[in-house]
């Protein structure tokens, strides 16, 4: 009786197993991988706005006011994606992105990056030393709080995975709400800490 898993001497089980191993290597847990080298050479671009009008934004049952601070555009590599929070939910996800040295696979292989449910991001060297200086890490990566401008943008954002290369355009916004809630965006390129994160109203998103 012919073995259905063998065609012309080729064992399909081994082919499927190898395909699964390759897929796991590429997508889990390190995300998409690339050859060594800087993938994103450009830095985020900002144009400050003066006197831009605010508008109302509803998240669930809560009302917020969004105030534009700057026009914003960037090309970046997705370093981490977080869709889980304990605090107030304004947008559906946070994304840590990198450019320059922080888009280089060789550098990223030496750094562990993660997020927690309080909208912070963290990193540490995988070995005894950082592959690049810490100030270069902070200057070439940032945590972004994402607010999609419409449902189509939201679908694209929710499909993002670690390792994706993206092109994004929108507005940096401050957020205010009930009971004196206030959340201000950073208008500097990268950095660590509570005041370094960007709040982005995303109007356009492309994934390579």
C-alpha cells in the first residue's frame, strides 16, 4: 500500500516539519528577522503646530479631548507590540519602534525589549554589555501610544507584529479628559521614561 506521506521518494512529513521550524524561527519569539545592517536610516520627522483646534474623541464610554501638537511622520521597525493595559484605555495598543542602530538585527539580537501593562517599555542587554551605548538605544527607539483615526487604520495597526517595517503619518496629540485627566505627548525623537512616549493620532499606515 502506498504511503500517502511519501511522493516520489519525498517524505512530506519532513517537509512540513522543516517548514514549521523555519516559521517558528522567523516569527517566534523574536519576530521577523533580517540580515545584519541598518534597515531604517531616516529619523522621525516633526513639524510643530501653533493654535491647532482640539476635537472630542470617545473611547468606550469615556470622552476625551485631543489637542494637536505637531505633524508627525516616521519609518520604523516594530520592536514590541502591547495590547494589554491596566490603566485608562484611549487607544487600542502601544508600539515600541526603532530606527537607525535600533533597526539593525545584529544590535537587536543583543538587547531584550519588552512592555508591561502600565504603558512603559523596558530593555536590557542579553549579555554583560550593551551592543551599543544606552544613550544611542534611547535616541533611536521610542514607545508610542497609538490612537487610530478610523477603523481601517485600526485594523492595520492591530495586525502589526514584531519585526514589521512600517511607514506612519499622523499628529502628535495631548489628551485631556474627565476629573482633570491630562496626558502630554513627547515632541523629542526618542528616549526613556514617562515623558518620552509619543501619543500619535495615526492617519496613514503602510507595512512593508
